[in-house]
C-alpha cells in the first residue's frame, strides 16, 4: 500500500487566456476548478485538483502522466503570459514537506 501525496497545479493567466488553458486540462481528463477572477489587473486562476489516490496505484500513475502532459503543453503552447506551479503536499504520515514539483518561474524566489 502506498501513501497519499497530493499533487495540484495552479495556473494564472490573463482572463482572456484562462478558459482555453482550462479547457486543455479538462480535455486531458484532469479535474479542474472554475476560473477565479482577480480583483485587479485582469488575471484569472484555476487549479488542477489532486487525484486523491495513493502513490503507485494505477489512477495515481495515470494522473502523474496527465499532469506531466499538461505541464509540457503549458510550456509549449501557453508560455507567454501564463504562470503556473505544481506542488506536492500532505502525505499520510505528515513526514514530508510540501514541495514545488515544477514551475515556470525559473528566476527563483522574488521576495
């Protein structure tokens, strides 16, 4: 039996661009939230939700591949003006720290 480690992708883009990106994620079979519009500057954000499966289970492996495919599409087709991050968090034993799996922020910490 594996442990549950949640993986989520958070995507932010201009409001005009968010629906096509969200449609790609949903079209791959990923579970996505509605887009949330920022109160200023015309941004919107949605999340690809965790699959909820234990690591090593078939559905977990399938969603690992779907998230990887979505990240590649983000890099290839939506690189300009789109910010995104995949995070992992919340293992069953609480022994692992939350982690950034991958992000398009290659500059580093901005604070």
